[in-house]
């Protein structure tokens, strides 16, 4: 990836984030009361880290491909699939591998959960939560998009479109945005909506371990990990087993995987933090 392509991609992401921030201000799902002033600054700092890290990750993968060229098995091409079918099926494969499988394993593996908990430890969820991810998580997710792309011979155009759609929907599903229960519920029959993903950010274990999808809600519905979107209206965000100060600090988020009490999702503390009590008492800003 050239510097120009990188800057263009970053500009696109920042523009979408800005639009989403305006939308969540106009139609918020929850009123952002009592949220620490430094939280957004820390989230934006780790967003910048994520964008820079992804540039080096992508560039490194491209360099490795030149030095160690490995011919793709081209499973779809060998099966005689038409180009149009390869494009569509390729996007479905990537959405499963990158969006669902990679995400579910991040929750199932105690080792990977140490890093993914950085994302889930946010005491509030809005557009700045989108790229609040530890670098190790990005490596895992990158592997989960690189391997199927290589194995199935997914067309480059399908990869580009999927990454664009993934970025756009990732920002929208984290935005503190109210679509209205009726519209959100209808759209979530097929597509991952803001409310559907908000449930995933619940501190209730059964809800955290659900709604893994990125674009299509199909995989959650078929594989039995779908939780109805209505739960988003009373969801309590965050984790019980993290230091609230560290969860809202750039350094704290980067060092979180090596801090004490890195329990898997199913072993959350019984203690209730101030943030937990705040979210338990919180009410939606609007319900339509």
C-alpha cells in the first residue's frame, strides 16, 4: 500500500466517523452523561495507533508476498465459478471469516480475550469505540482475512469492497445512534445494526457472547448466537474486571492484556463498579 493510498483510506474513515458523530449527536440512543472527559481522547489516540499499525501490517504482508510468493489454490476458480459468483461468494466468505469466526474466537480463547477485552472495556459505546483495539487483535483479524482470501482466491475487488463496507458498518454499529426499535429490528433480520451490536457490548456474559457479526446477521442467526436487538435499550456497557482508570487511558488500554485479573468473559468479577451502577440506572435518550 502506497502512502497516497493509505492517506486516502484514512481520510475516508475519518470522514465517515465525522458523519456518524453528527448523526449520534442528532439522534442519540443514550444520553452520554457522567462519561470521563478523557475517554474520547484516549479512544481517538488508540484509533490513530490502529490506523498507523494497519498501514505497516498491510505493507508488511505485501512485501512478504513479493519475497515469498505462494500460488493461491484458487478454490473458487478451480470449481468453475463465474467471475460474478466469485465476487459475491468471496464477500460472504470474508464476512464469515473476518466478521464472525475471528470475532467469536476472540471471545472463546482466553489468550485472545486478553487483547479483545480492550475493546469491550469501554464504559460507553459511540463512534470513538470503533477502532479501540489492541494491535495483537489486529494481527489475528488480519490473518483471518488473509488466509481465506489466499485459499479461495477471492478477487481483489471483492476484498476492497468488503473492507470498505466493513469499515462503514463498523463505525455505524458502534455509533450511539437510535434508528428506532421498529426499523432496527427489521433491518437486523439481515444486516448488523447499531442495536444488534450494542447488545454485544453488554457486561452480561450471555449477551457479550452473542451478536458477533460484522455485516450480515445471518451467521449469528444460523449458528445460534443471535440476541434480539430490543435488549440494546437497557444494556449496561463495559466489563466488571477492569480498572476504570486504565480502561479510559491510552497507556492503560495498551498494557491491559498484561494487567492482573485478565479473566475470560465467563469469569467476570461479581463486584460492581461505579460505571456499572451508572449504566444500570441509565435510560435511553429516546425510544421510537
